[in-house]
C-alpha cells in the first residue's frame, strides 16, 4: 500500500511554470500536456528549486533520475567527450533537463549548471513512481512530454548534448 502524500499547508503555485511552458518557442520546449486541473494534481509531486548563477544542478557521471522542469532562467549543459572536448547547449524556461537519466537509469551524460539565476521544479524518481500509481494518466503525460523533448534533442545534432 502506498503511503499518503504529506499534507501541504499551502497550495503549490505552478502558474509561472505553466506560463513558461505555454509561451516557450524554443525548439526543444516541452509543450503543455495538461489542463489547469491536471497541473493542480501534479503540483504536490513537484519540489521547487532555486539556483544561483554558476550553481551546478547535477554533474556528469552522477546517478540520479530526477526530472527538472525549468520555470525561469537558462541552464548551461556541458560535457567532456572522449577527446576531452567541451560541448555545450543552453536550456531555457519552458523546457526540461534530466530526461536522459530519467528514462535510461544510467549516470548523467552531462553537467548542468545555472547560467543565470533559475527556478526549477524537480520530479524525483520516487515521486514519479507515486504519481504513476495514483494518477497514471498524468504520469503518462509527463513521460510522453519528456520523451518528445528527448526525441527533439536527439534528432538535432547541435542539441544532442542537452539530452541529460
């Protein structure tokens, strides 16, 4: 039996994230898969995170399956390839990072660092599992949206590095 979600004393406000997703015109934007009511159901599963400029969200090689939704700011994605070259991409508001590890269960393929102050929403793997058990349609919507971003990034040679 799944434990109940802890009581949230104040409603989580995802309006900034929803607006960023809806207004993003970036090639690898997520697209808005949910109604306002569905975002309200998803909200308690997400954890807010604020990064200052230069702060590392996660490093290449670390094992973590958290998926991050970018509400504001820009994140630099970089890694060292087999020839010790640094590759870079930028991910902005309205998109996600961490989708590679989320799907693959493998170590992070790149380091993600805040280029400017950022506001993110984290969906840890355990919370996604809870969401899948309690709200399978919303979990499927997240998986499909994240899969679409991953496919866009892998289909664009310049953006492949952003598949983290």
